[in-house]
């Protein structure tokens, strides 16, 4: 699962709406990733501000 | 908050508030929930709004949310050729730069005045089903988990579009139908306060850069990239920073805010309804794929969905079949334009800087009164038949 850099994330929801698995949920100021994540890497690659790093735990 | 409503609208952006307003006006007991603590914030928008679309969506003009009135728009090619659309020629394509937070609040106020109950810092978490039918929503309202019963849910939850996916409506986007965007509000810059500007070409591959003036020396300066083109997280910000750094008009620029966001640039979805659920605005992927504009489409679809929801409640029919009335209403207003502009966007994504130069200088030369894909193709046929082949599939 990707790792969110909370100091960079602007909580814009781009990754949420783009995730093909709907595996990301945006709480007001935090992203939650669920087990449906297939490590496709899309969210990390298209994040406008580079706040996601692929392949955490 | 009551335990039971006819209609719950998820998301108090322009689409949600308009849907709630029309549902309540039609006599439906309506709840409008917004997950953020302030309606209208944080803004994720370039804040441009064309006048013709305001009329089409029947949005009452309120001076409090108008930041600046535009005289026109300019499209600028990589080589510096400019095509100008001014008010005299295309009044309806020109319009306002607005204050989205105030705009959203004005629309929510109209919903409240129409009788909708509004709860902020209240997020939808899942749909409750019993015997295969939707009976309500699980929500968290200011920290308290709750269940609210309802007959109809209107998903106005924006780009994130959770309601649709929970209900089984396919709102997934192809990568080439996603724009990844970042925008600064910059002050202390040289800006033409009466013109919006769009920069096409390799400064923003698969997208464009926009300047929407808010006042004499302040503007929303943003950039979108095609998601299938970006290589690495943070590319939109890097491209925008690079472009601003080499723009002499922005050498003393200071940032007032920074926002990011996703923008769908797809062809219209096959369906934006299912039994008991309708989607509106960005949640229904109704953004104009060419301009990136979504505010008015959200209001328009919100109005139609709200009306249909109220009628459905009166008749006791919340089926997908009944909601075809909503599908017909928004599609008759928007579908053809959205599809045409999606085709044009698919083409624009592939153009070289040189072709943009040719195309935009040609538009400037022709100076057409009514800019449209068909008119562009006619002009190409006349002046650059060698390029026409590239655009054949748009015919």
C-alpha cells in the first residue's frame, strides 16, 4: 500500500477518485487505504504534489 | 437531524446544494450533508464560470460571489500565437471569475431556504441495504456514527465519487480521462484583469495552463497534465513551478494559496443512476473535457435530479426506470457537447507544439464569431488542408 506524506498531501482527493479499486478513502485530513489495493502505483504516479510513495506495508 | 428523510444529498458543492434545493422545493423531505466543516472550503477549482452556462443552469447571479468580470478569453500557443475570444463575439463563452467559497455558500443558503436540512462536518460512510433495497446511509456527523433512513440518495460527492461506486454505478475513469492539477493563487504579478488565459502545448503535456484573474495583480494560476502522460508523483507541481519561474510577468509572484485536484475529462458515462440513486456534477463525471469547467454542469444536473427526486417521492417510484427522466433531462442539455469536446480533447492531447502554433494562428486569422469544432475544421479545410487529415476522425 502507498504511504502518505502528510506534510505534502493537500487532501485533494485525486487519488481517491482515480483509484481503479476504490481502495482509498479521504477522511478530512488523512487518507485511508484498504486491502483492495493491488499496488498498481497509479495514485503515487499521478499525485499532483508527490505526497504518495508506493509499496509500504 | 431527523432519523428519516425522503432524499439525502451527499455533498454540498454546487451540484448537491442545487439538487437539495429543487428536491425540497418539490416537497420532498431533504437532508444535505457536507463532510467538511465549512461549506465552500477548501476550494478545489479554477473558479471560472461562463455566462451562457449560468443562464442555462438557472443560477441566480449574486454580486457577492463575483470576483471579476471578464471581457474575454485568450488561447496562447507555445510559439506565442494568440487567439482571442471577446465578449462582443462570444458573450456566452465569456463570464466571471468567482469566489467559489461564497458561491457554494450562496447555493447552500438557497437549499436551506427551500426547506432542506443541512448538516456540516457530516460524512457518508456507506449505504445501508435491506433485502437488496437501499434503506439509508451510515454517516458520521461531527464525530457521532449514525444511521439515517431514506428513499433516494443523490451522490454529489465530487471527483471522489464514493456514493456511485457504493451503489454499483461504474464511474471508473481511464487514465487518459484524468487530469492531475495543481493551482496557486499568486499575487504581485502582471495580469490582464479582464481576460482569462489558456496556454496549450508542451508546457503542460496532455493538458494546459490557465490564468484566471481575481483582481488587478492577483490570479489563479494552475496547470493540468494528462494522467497517462505523467511519469512521477509531483509532476504537475514541477511543471507549474518551471513555467512560473520562466514567466517574466511573475518574477515577483507571491503565493496566497496552493490547491490540487483531479478533473475528469471523459466521454459521458453510460449511466449515472441506479435504483434509488442519482449522481450529479463531478460525481457523475460531467466536467467539460475540453475546458475543465464543471460548476454549471453540476448546477444543471443538480436541478434536474432534484426535480426528478421530488416527483419520484410523490409517485412512490424510485426505480432506475423512473430515473431515466433525469438521464434524459441532463443528456439533452449536455451529452452532445460533452462527447464532442471529449473527441476534441483526445485529439488535442496528441498535437505537437508546431501544430498548436498553426492551429491557433489560423483561428486568430479567421477570427470566427462562433468558435466550435465544426468551424475550426472548416477553417482548416480552407487554409491548411494538409492538416485536415489529422482531424478527420472528428468529422
